[in-house]
């Protein structure tokens, strides 16, 4: 990849004029360049609209990237929705009445103060500037006055373009839960505490999209609004804090690289009484992976004030109604994906040659097993291999067929995409119905009888 292409791959503007440089790897094992390059080379992630020169801050997920995202989302749903008795999943529209964003404070307050470097004219987020030095040209103390920049994408709903038809693409999924809180209460009348959960796209017109999919303009969130009694928020917060760690472990995320940052009073959103940012040692440095916030009853109270409709919860024991308080764990799918890949990225030496492989756990691996006929042009081998492929596909769904190039090359390809097992069908297979199973991590090979193959892989 040429250096110009690389810049675009990391999410910056094509001409570099409004972009901050992608950070270099800081004390991490894999560089951002290596990660980007593997993702493109192996069909995980492509630059959005690449064939037309790209669109900064957007990304397209290829066959393996889509599958990895799906695995992360499925694991989240399993862990935080299916496993709970008091969780209700919803799927709200991305376009919402603009009053939602006026009441939530996004329309006026969803701004990041931005400055322009007077020397190179790069536009930068003020809170991203260290030592008063421009990260693009290096010039010091040459910044314009900070300006506000609303990060919501504005659009018009319907054929008439005027102020009344203005709407926004949602910048977070959270408001979809708050606006449906009353519907769910009326339909299901759950006990407190209970949660609303949602997975979906969010859009922010980030000033400087960068560091690959870490800061994009279109991304996906997985959020829960967990409604609790006002005096019980602390227990619930602690429960969630522990669950977040347990969930990250399920994804194979390296716990040594995860750090809790107790956000100090002055940096917290005004409505939050406590926030922990879970940070991760990304290839570009330590940065926010997800957030856990106690949002008080700020959002429901705002809705109540704006709509005149009561958001109070009526306790079943007849005691005084109240507006519940909220704990909000907020996960970004793309940042989790980057953390999963960073944790899995491994390099070792095999027979004097350097090998790159993704040490993904089985639940994350986009392909669970790959099947190879030893030779492509021997019909008896391919026929037998097809039988094995079909059998494994029924069991594992995500099975890849590869008969291209020599076996060593095929192993390397599968190692790089994190396939835990490969199965080779050779001439001995035709005689004794055994195949060779190779493990990605140890590269050890074992002969296994076809009828024991699925069980052997599972165990
Ligand atoms: P940052 O300070 O990095 O901009 P934030 O504090 O604004 O993040 P939140 O509003 O708390 O982020 O959003 C919740 C989660 O959504 C984040 O922890 C992150 O995982 C994800 N997220 C937010 N913005 C982006 C983005 N531009 N690209 C990818 N993921 C994002």
C-alpha cells in the first residue's frame, strides 16, 4: 500500500488537509499499519466507497469483517439480553423527531469545541491538542478561537426542505430506549430494575475521523438503559462494572490491556453522577473502548418536561410513584472489534519463517474450520473432501473450502484470518476414512476418523 492509500485506510481525508496524523503504535504489540493491512488483505474491512476514492470516516465490512461483527453482536445479545430475566430488546428508528434531540440537549450541546491551526489550517478538536502544539504541522500557539461544531448529520424528512422537516441521524442509540420506555412499561409492566437494550447504527460527523475504525462517522452501538430505584444505583453500577469485564473476557480481549478510568467530576457529562471509561491499549495508544455511566433520571425527566407525559414508575406495592434512575453501559462494536483483533494478533516463528496469525477464540473466529483436498486435480480427493466439508458445514456453519496453492500457503491464509482448525483430505483418507486436523495455535497435526471429526473439533 502506498503511503497515500495508507492514510486513507486509517480514516483520514484523502488530501490530508483536515486530518490529524494517525498515531503510531505506542508500546503495543501490533501497529495500526499492520492491523489495517491485514484487514484489507484478508477481506475484513475496506475503506468506504473505496472505488470512488473513498469517503472519510466510513468503512465497509467485507465477508470476514461482517462475520466478526456479527459474532461480537451475538455474544453481546447472549450475555446481556438472553441471559437476563429483566431485559427487553428494542429496535427503534434511526430517524427520530427532532424534539428528541432538543430535549436531550444534543441539538444545542452535542458539540466539540474546534480550533483551526493558523499555520496549516488543519481543523482539530480542542481536547485533542497536547502542549498547545499542532499535531499536523508541529507549530505551537497558532490556534484560532474555539468554535462549536454540531456533530449530528442533518437531513429533511419528506419533500419540503424547511425548518419543520429537519431531522437528524441519531448520534446514539440511547434515546430510542428512553422514548420507548413508556410503551414497554404499559405493555409489560416489568418489575424494577429492568433494562431496555438496543443494537444499531449511530452517526456522528466527527471532526477528525482517524485511527482506522476507532473514530468513524458511522458506527454501531450496543447499549442498555437499566432502570433502577434511585437509592439502589450504586449496587447496580457495581454489578455492571463486573459484568463488563466478564463480557470482554468472553470476546478474548486481553485483560492486561483493559483499564478503568474513573472520570473526574469536571470531565463528566453534566447529568452523570458517576462514569467509568473502560480504556484499552489500542495500537494507536490507550483510549476509550466503552463507557459505563450513571445518568440519574436526567433523560426521563427531560422527556416528561418536553412532552407533559408522566415518566413515573408506579411500584406494585402501591408506594409513591417516581421517575427511575438509569445505569447505562454503552459499547461500540467497532472499538470492540479492534480490541478483539489487537488481542488476537500474534506473530511466531515456524520452521525458521515468521508467521502471523489471529489467536481468536472459537466464538469470535469468522471461519471455524477450513477444509482442504490435498490436491485440486484428483477427483477422488475432492469428492471425499466435499463430503467432509458438507458434514462440517451442517455442524459449524462457517466452514471454508480452499484448494488453491500448496498446503503451506493455505495454512498461512487460514492462520491470518484466525481459523482455529484446518482439515486436510489426502490419499490415506480414501483408504482408512481418517483426515488430518491441524490446530492453528500449536500447528500440531492429528489424524482423526471422519466420524469423530466434529466432536474432536468441538472438544
Ligand atoms: P470519544 O470521547 O472517544 O469521542 P465518547 O465519550 O463521545 O467517545 P460515547 O458518547 O460515550 O463516546 O459513546 C459510547 C461508545 O460509542 C464509545 O465508548 C465508543 O465505543 C462508541 N463510539 C463513540 N463514538 C464513536 C466513533 N466516532 N466511532 C466509533 N465508535 C464510537
